[in-house]
C-alpha cells in the first residue's frame, strides 16, 4: 500500500502548462539520477453534481441544501477497478454523530476538513487543498472496469433530472520516472467536457522506500484455508517484531505523517510555486486501518451506506478483485485537486 502525494499546478486557458518547467527543475535538483521514462500512465475523471430544485427560491423557504458531488476516476496503474467518490445522502448525515473538535482527517471518510499537520508553508510555495467545513461527507468505493462506463451512462441518462455531468478531465499521456526512493508520475491535465482546454499539470509522488505497513502486509502468514491469521513472520536478525497484533491506528497515522514529510521535502527540492497539494485529505488511511483490524481478527467498521451503494451498482467481490481497496488513498487525493468548479 504505497503512500503518495499529489500536486496540481493550474494554468491559464491560453498559456502553456508547467510540465516543461517541472521537468527542468527535477533534472536540476537530481543531477545524479538517470531520468529515463520507465512507463506511461493516464487517468480520466468525470465530475457530476446534483441539480438544484425546480421550484423558485421564493416557493421554498427552507435553506438551500448543500451541493452533492459524485466523481468517477480511472487510473491505468490500478486497472482492476475504477473509483467512485460520492456524497452521503442527507438522511445519513442527519443521524451522523458530530466530530470532536480537532479530530484529524485520518479518522475516516466523515472528516469534513483537511487537517494539515505540516508546518506553515511559505507564501506562494504550495497551497494545501482546503475543504469547506460544511462540505458533505464523502464515501469511497470501487467498481470493476466493466461496470464503470455503464454506471456513468446510468447516471447521465436515467438520473439526469437529479444529477448533471459537470466536466470531464484527464491525463492522456503521462510519463513515469523512478527517482531514488520515489516514483514520479507527471502529465498535463486536459479538460474534454464541456469544452476542450488545458487545466494544468499533475505530479504524483509515490514513496517506494522502506515502509512498516508494506512490510507487515507482505509478511502476513496465511492459514491452511488461505486466510491470514494476523501473525507475521519474524525476522530474527532484524530484532524487530513485525506483528500486526502490535499495530495501532496511531502507528498508521505516524507512518502517513512521516512519509508526508518525505514527499514534501522532495517537492521542496523541485521548488515549483503555486501548486495545490493533496496529501492529508479526508478519509486518508481509512482502508489501511480497516485492513489492520481485519488482519488482527477484529471486526471492521460497519460500512453501512457504502455496502448498500456497492451492492446497488454491482460491486466487485474480493474473489474477483485481488485487492479492491488498492489505490483508494491516491484516488481521494486526485479527486480533491481535480474537483473544479465546486
């Protein structure tokens, strides 16, 4: 489960993007690296928003409801499923318990505000993605690629009175580089709907160095029936007990926080100003914590609406998808920086 960070550098419609500038900065900052592309990548995201009521404001004295969004994202480096991020229904929000003051964004998908634990940024350097305090809670789920396009068509046509297609953006021809312990994906963002235009440049920075969580999940010992028992193999030479039983949610948060510092240090060396940063976003690490709980033999959190939503659209089972939660943290980061015209 790699930990990543996403940076978006916006551009004016009639101006060139920052892709060439970013590449020049990377080459200047890492002169000892052999910057040869290792592969290509692409993404596509479709943003939908609920339509306002047909009655005039004077006929409806109630306060206007907060807008709800649905985002459908596909990534070539996670080809086994697509990602859907949608606002929870109003009836779910009405019965949701209030979050405690100061609760971190990693407490789950219900967090409404990005809690940025990084020190204050220098003016004009990097702008962390901000989410309004009253933004509706969001739910993440994955669907098989075969159902991805069908689902979008369903909401476009059958649900058109309730949902409208706002825009489609994508990275059609991105490039991948390996730089030290990082894998960097770069590409220009092109809007294809409703009008064709350039939106900016995306930079995804993936940490591929030592990770406690990766070591834990890769070392889980399967039982006779093929399931894991939460016990990991112990390397006697290392002197480190890598047992999932000893892992707590605070350890997961600490892993994310430490890796976020490394990603920010990498981006600081590049030194491109005016970028929007998405690392610590609402719901980050939620699925990792649930997986730790499952591996430890504990009952995971009740998925509630998420299970109902997945069943409604024909969600993929674990048997069909080897890891249905792979890439969900990265998908959240992309969806925050690409949710234009909010």
